[in-house]
C-alpha cells in the first residue's frame, strides 16, 4: 500500500479539497502545493541559484495549467513532466527578467 508522510498527506488533502473552494482559494492552495515540487526541481536541477527568489519567479510566471500539474506532482513526486514544466517556465522572458531582478541581487549579497 502507498505510504505518505505527514507533509504529503496534508498536501493531498489540500489538493482533494480544491473542488470545495472558491477559485481564489483554489489558486492559493494549488500554488502552495506547486511550490513544493518547484523547490525540489530547482534545488536538484539548478544548483547554486538563490532558491527562494527562483521559486517565486517560477510560481509567479506559471500558467494555471502548469500550477495544477506541478501541484499534482507534489503527491506523486517529481516527474520528467514537472522538470520539463519548470524548465519551460524558467525559459520564459518574463521569468528571466524576474530572475535578473530578484535572483541576481541575492547572489551578490
């Protein structure tokens, strides 16, 4: 049987509860769940970058479908799809602009 730790269980409950919430609450819950997946991808695939600013730039520049897909990967774990999604978001001009404004100053501190 599939065993989940407490954090994943709480996230799964949050994801399942999305249907009972208004759209603003759904978005907030999905973004928080997606943040977990993005954190793992960023720390594994982009070593040396300032983690928190990078995560913020990725989440802020993701589309709603990307957020939902990353939120679902929080329960099942990082997949090739989640790596591809984060890489695509990082490659967007607006994300690169965000990283230049938010991430690079953190490296200079």
